[in-house]
C-alpha cells in the first residue's frame, strides 16, 4: 500500500493512493485515525481495517485534486545517518565509519513532496542529499536485525537538505540540518510488501534536469535493518519516527567547483518502487519572522 497524508477541501487526513486516485480512509471508515502517527500506532487491527476500506466501493478522489503533504506531518523523531555510502565518504575526505554516524533533524524541518525549500537568509551554502528513509510502525526496543522488518511501516523518499556552513559549525551537525523546510519527504509511505528488498533500489537526484546522484541502496554501509537494531539498543522507537539512511556521492558541495542550490532550482529525487519528490528552491519568505 501507499499510505499518504493529503489535504482536500480544506481538510487534512490520511489515505491510500491507488493508481491515480486517493482512498479517503476516514470517509471509508470513520473509526480510523485521521493522522499518520495515530494510524500506525493503532497497530495491526487498524491496518487490516485500512485494507478493508481500500476494498470498499465508494467514490475516490482524483490524485490531481489533492495536495500531498509529508506522509508524517510531525514525526516524533527524525534521525539521519551520515557517511553511509562509500562514494560519499570518499568525496567528503573522511574515513569509513566503524559505527553509524547519527544526528537529529528537528521535526519542524519536515515539509511536503512538492513544497518549496527555503534558501535561508542566514546562509547561501545550501545543498541537497537524496536519501531513502524508513518509517517506524510500532513502538519497539532491542529489535534484532533479523526482525527489524517487522517494526518498519514502510519506506519513503527524503531530501536531507543541508546548510553546509551551519552544519560544520558543530560536530553534531544538527543545526545545519534542521532549518525549516529542509526535510522534504514523500510522496507517500510504501509498505514493505510492495517495496520488496529495500536494499536494491535505484536512487537518483536531479537539479534542474541535470543528474547529480545516481546510486543504489545496495551500496549502503549500514542497511535499514542494521540501523533499527543499532538505534533500538539505545532508545525506544515510536510509530511515525523517520530514519533517513544517508546520501550517496554527488552532493553539490563536493563538486569542483561546488554546485550549490540557488533560487529557481528544482530538486527532484526518485527512488525505484517508491516514487519521487520535486521541490523548488525559493528565497526564505518574509513571513517566517514570528515574534
């Protein structure tokens, strides 16, 4: 299934994308939660009800008539992985890590699959990072690698947008990874039964039609299941948590000369068997000042 969060007729709710239509889950079954974290947290019974709702005969909404939001509007946690492809390690001039390099992106960075990325007033050193992300489907701790697939609700596309000068100010990288709008994700969450092996997916990033990244998730140093085991050893994972698994080589800052994002650019990231997101770069609007 393709689980989506969408806005239609002024209301935002969850649905299932089937071909070029959206099944409005609350219309099909009013007992279902209207928000993704709630839906995932409701467990297997809710997902069975979702499958039943998809099978009902009732009017569906054309996909072109809805605005797709980030699948998880406000994740409990957004955890990202650095230096997780060998070619990105090489272009960064770093040693391959012995353990996953982890940092948080603040949940307020999350934005939709077609929404604009802001070039911040504080910096012009803006970069893209196309990534596979997975979404946790149930509360869990101490999950062994061989059972990790059981706690993953599905997979989505993520752009780990990075403000490079702010990123390098501190070893944690967090602040340069967490500017508002710097976590485009979507267009939906594809469940594991449709994705199949998450470690054999082509991943490509284009900027204004120019192919910048071209790789495959088989090149991950630490794969999705290893990451679940590693993270859940330390802390509880919760429904709606997003783990973005790292970017391959080809980021703008590493090119000679650097090819950073500028106003007017359009960044498109596509992952095989999941879908694509496409976000224009705009100047940070004046209305972001809130005092």
